[in-house]
C-alpha cells in the first residue's frame, strides 16, 4: 500500500537535493519513500506521530470488516483444539521502548 500526502504545492520539495519527496501518480499528491516523523526526529516506523492525531475521515486497517469478504462461521471445536496448541507468553517491554512510548506499566 502507498500513502499519499496532499500538499498545496507538491513541487516545493524539488529544490532539496536530499529530499525523498516525489510527485505522486495521482494529481496534487506527493509521495515520500522512507520514514516520516511528526514531533520526532527518529521515526522507527513508516509514520510516527508523537502527539494527538485528528482524522477527518475513515482509517482503514487490515482487521476492519470493510476490508474483508467471504466471512463465515467456523467449526468451534476445531478452533478450540488449535487454541490449545498455541504458545502463550508473558513479557515485559524493554525500558527504552516503554519510555519512548509513554508506557508506565511494563
């Protein structure tokens, strides 16, 4: 999947020789090939927002039912048998991760 960020002037990044921003294939869009950080200079994912995010529309996620088809009931007994074969674990977050993510109970 590609994420497109709309800008009023997509060409504004053309003069920066180190920029990874490019004009998108969709009109009036730009594309960034790399990681984007908002309120952070060390993003460790495709997009890291340190602060609140406001979305004026839908956020689609692979677990969203709108992205699925052929949803059907399954054999409960078979699924319970599979669950008994699962490996269950407990864990603690690494302190450096917990502090960056604001997690107090690790």
